[in-house]
């Protein structure tokens, strides 16, 4: 069956969900292009995840160390362009990307199109990567089954609240979110929890949050 295969490996001590998207063409002679998302650690596992495909890019959801720990090694192995948001990047990291991504940008992978959503809050350079015409979205640390991504300032938390209202809740209930840590989940199963969370006055809170707060 043709489509865009989503592969994942848990790597590093946290652990991190690294992803690969691999085009499965209708014709056997067609493209099997792939992209690697968030090369956090364990380059050998990341390379195995790309088996049988032709990598064309590395994508970053954001630049926290657990998401880019194996970036230099995978760039050296794959010799493909790096695509990321221009930042500011986490912890003042200087990133040398081949293409800077903005909200609404698209990326072609074989017969499929990826769409970028800029979702700052957890970090200023956080993006989500959606598959056009599909229910799957790689959300990085934007949102988890149990709550939004951690924030480090009241302004960052307020940005997260705005992002949840203006981006995430506009996605269809059937959207399946693939986070940087933990299990994937269906957005519709958490919509009421998110709406209830947004209805409350959290004051100047920041840090780890759960939907039950």
C-alpha cells in the first residue's frame, strides 16, 4: 500500500522519540525518499531506522540537547540538508541549517508534502510537522498526552496557551500527535481536557504542567 510510513526509535537516556518518514510509492520503481526527525542519540539506531530508504533531509522540531545529541554525527553520515526554525534556539545554540523553516512552509518527500506549524512556548524555535492529507503530526515537545511541554518563564507559558488555542485545537479530532517523549495519542481524546485547562486562570505559572491543573 502506498503512503508515508512513520518509523520511530526511542534513543538516549530520557528517552527521546526519534522519527523517520519514508515514502512508499505506488510503483516499485518510485521514490523511497525519507527524512529523519530529531536525531537525539544513538546514531546506529537512527541509521537502522532509515534502512531501505534514501534520506533527503534532517528536520528538527527544536534544539534542546536531547533532540540534537546525534545531529553532528548524522549530518556527517547522511550528507543531507538540515531544516529547522531560525530561532532563537534553545540555550543560545548556534545552528548552521541549510534551510530555515517558517510557519506554513512545506517540505516535499517523494509523493507527499509535510507542513510546518510554528508552535513556540516550550522553546521559541519549536515546530510541529504535519503530513498533508493525513491525520499524523509530529509535535516534538509542544504537547503530550498528559499536558503541554515544560516552560521556563511566565511568558513562555502564556505563549503555550496561545499556541494551544490558535494552532493545536484547530486540528481535527482524528489528528494523532506523535510527541518527543511518551506515547502517541488522538487529539480528540484530549480536547475536553485541553479546553478545561485553557479555561482556568493559571496566573504567572510556568514549569511542568498537567491537564488536571
